[in-house]
């Protein structure tokens, strides 16, 4: 079973915590991680791009000059793609970029990323992360104690004081455990997670 240190907000080790091997010690599947990340990014695309083809641009109904005898190249319409204000060749049209990913693949990718965080010592488990009032100064002090500049903070439940304390720190994001995804875990080099959030992850992915 993978074991990591249990830390407090001051960055001091207060004990050890054993992580579920099925979640934090699984076999890493790079193919599953890649496929899930591609799908996540594709699903974020709006797909509202649009341009007009030569059939949709107004005007150009008459032949600009006769076919032969002018010395110029033959032209059939002033809305052909080579003309200024002409139509677009293979014009992009609104489309849906969404990709469906099996639940089993999503779970495999999540386990793979969490396992890699443990293997590369990029996961920090906190005994508790709570603020009586929004205090960015306290949050900054915590990151200095942990010697971290960029990290994803995962908490068990949404907390306004925690969110407001961390949201203004550059390179840091805080999300409840229900909203984590593979892309965000890869985007941030380090993962700071509370003990309660670890339990919830193990409950879902074990």
C-alpha cells in the first residue's frame, strides 16, 4: 500500500496515511489518460465558427467579362474564392466536437494520474484545510511552508473561506473533490488534497 506523510497547514508532518492501492497504486495507462484529455478538450470547444462559401456570398450572379478576347483570365463570378470578398474554400461550419468516453476509461485515467502523482512525490495530503475567515496571507504562508508555487488544491466540500483565501494566488486553483478531472490534475504540477477528500476519492474509484 502506498504511504505518504500527513501534513498540517504549517507544512509539518503529523503522521502517515496509507492510500488505497487500487486507486493510488494502480497500473498507469498513458493511452487512457491521453484519450480522456483529448475528449475533455474537445468537449470544451463551442463549435460555433462559421464562414460563407461562394454559394452563400451575396452578389456575383453575372459573369464579370466575356470568356474570350479580353486578354484576361477567364472568370465566371466575382465571388469565386480567388476574388476579394469572394467565398471561402471549404468554409468552416458550426459542428459538435463532443466525444464520448466510456466510464471505465475515465476511471482508469483518473487512477493512472493519481498513481503517477504518488510515484513522482507530487501529492501532499493535509490533515485539515480550513480558514475561519478569508485570509490569503495564511494560504500564502502554507504554500511557502510546503515549498510549492503551482498546485491544485482539492477539498472534500466547497468552502467559501477556503476558496476566497486561495483564489488570488497565482498558479494555484482550488476545487471540491466532486469536480476534479484528469486534465486539471495534469495541468498543475503538484496536488494538495485533504484527508477527507482522499477518503471520498477512494470511495468512488476503489
